C-alpha cells in the first residue's frame, strides 16, 4: 500500500483554518498563538515519525 501524505500540505491546511477562525473572531491573538504552537508541535512530531522510519529489508545476495 502506498501513502501519498504530504505533512507540509497538512500543516498549511490546518494553519489556514486557524487563520480563518481568527478572522471570524473565534480565536483572539493569545488563543491563536497557543493553537499555532500546538499545530507546530504536532507537525514536528509527525515529520519525525514519517522521516525514514520505515525501511524495506535488504534482499540477501545483493
């Protein structure tokens, strides 16, 4: 199975949602900053997990 997941696009989509919530007045600046910090943390954690953690075993005799 192949996954075509782009963590940077995921981040941008979620950041746009946060910015829209701020524009609508659902988040003040402090809440926006806190949500953005959490988003940054989640993105960094995701990238660490996705970055080379899965390797196919090498075939013997190659």
